[in-house]
C-alpha cells in the first residue's frame, strides 16, 4: 500500500554531546510531493537528508520515512528500504571510483530486484534505461561511458550520480545539491529532470540547494534556516 505521507517528523533532535545539529519541531512531506529545501552553509540540509536515509541516527523525537518508524527499523529492513525505495544523490556524488560510469548508474539494479524490474519495465533493459537517463542529462554518447568514474569531470560525475538515483523508479529521491557542479543551463536541466521523473513515477522528491535562481517548479519551498531550530548556529551562514 502506498503511504500518504512520505516523511513525518515530530520534535526531531540530533546532537553529539552538547552540540545540537538538528532540531525540527514538525515537518510532513506527502507522498509524491516535490520539495526544495533551501538554506545556508551549515543549516543542516545534508544532516537532515542523511537522517531520512538512516545513515545517521537521531537522539529523540519521531521520524517516519515511507511508513517506517526509523527508531525501530532493523538493519536489514533499513538496507532493503534504501536499496528498493530511496534514490540518494550525495553532495559529493560518491560514485564507486573503480567502476565504470555506466556500471555506477546501474548499481541500484544489482542491489534491488525491484529497481531492476522497474527499469526493465520502463525501457526493456536496465542498460537502455541508463542510456535514456544519460541522454536527458545531455551526455549524448553513452558508449563512451566506459572509463572509471573517477576519470570524469565533477559535472559529469554529478550527472552519473543523478542517473543512479533515478534509475528503477525509487519511491523517494533525496537530492543533496544535485546541480552544484553544473553550469546555468545544466542546473535548469537537472531540476527539470528530477521533477519530471519523480512526477511521472509518483515519487517524492526532496532536493536541497543554495541556488536562488532556476529552481522553479517545485510544489513547496522550505527554508532550512527557519525549519532547523538547533542551538548550534555559530557555523551557519544565512542565504
Ligand atoms: N558528524 C558530525 N560531527 C560534527 N559536526 C557535524 C556532524 N554532522 C553535522 N555536523 C554539523 O552540523 C551542521 C550542519 O551540517 P550540514 O552538513 O548538514 O549542513 P548543510 O546545510 O548541508 O551545509 P552546506 O550547505 O555547506 O552543505 C554543521 O554545523 C556541521 O558542522
Ligand atoms: Mg550539505
């Protein structure tokens, strides 16, 4: 059954020792909603996305992600949730450097039968779906994506990370500054593609950015500087 709410946060608090990084009283994101999280450096955007994915644990409060209580979820269920249902674009891409660019994009289809099935349903084979996404990201010659990922430029690597997150229609896409390495035209294309793919599949999109221009079309804009009421503010710069 599809969840009505993709994310539900109530009094979420995350800290290490005395240092509090996240304090979010309330945030609900509906399934299928596209949300743009805007905020300055250190406002907690990456920390929040990592918490939603269960990569970092929180100290107190309630967090539901795609119907899962993230306090109670066990390790194997969490791994399954990530592999099947969440496409994550890391701020620093995190491609596997010794695999080809093409294999990096296909990785989710190896970890998840569900994502492979969806990619094949969309484009006949997972490889064809990777090529479809690559073309939409203005990388016109997929046959040349055989070099190891680390041998590409930052903007190219970011495109591979985007295609990797979108392949196989995950239920939720978490995009951490997905256009940071793009030129102006590239930025617009990235936000457009993320919105188009997520709307077509009904996925929830949560996208962080520093950009103030070219970020049209999201259902909702959330200011992280306001949303996050953590005491730890000395490292923050407001937009
Ligand atoms: N594991 C950690 N150890 C120490 N500090 C941390 C840790 N995780 C997050 N922080 C702190 O939490 C705050 C939020 O960091 P975060 O990376 O989430 O910000 P951000 O909004 O993504 O910033 P940017 O725009 O620069 O990417 C920062 O002050 C950071 O120093
Ligand atoms: Mg960040």
